[in-house]
C-alpha cells in the first residue's frame, strides 16, 4: 500500500477531529469529515487487495482454465 494514502488518512483523521471539535460531534461537518476518512480507508483496503499476489493454485488455473479443478459452476 502506498505511503501516500496512509499520510492522507492521517491528515483526514486530524481534520475530522478538528471539524468535530469546532462544529460538534453531531454536526454535518463532523459526519462528512469522518465519511472522507472512511472512503480513504476503503480505498487503501481496495489497493491492498489488488496488490496481493496469486497463490500457486490461482496461477495454475489462470494457465489452465479448462482443468477440472479450475472449473466454476453457476448454481
């Protein structure tokens, strides 16, 4: 995961805390600031999932999609 996104998350957390301190914990500004934090955290999670390497079985199935053990059946 990118160091840059972690820095952005930390900055957004700080901004969210400040927004809540100024506007109150139940304000729209506070909620919007924490929504921004959640969106960045979701993006970081998505980037982690995309960056994972395939295991040997997945690599085998990519090379041999017709193999019995690689078939996918829709129910």
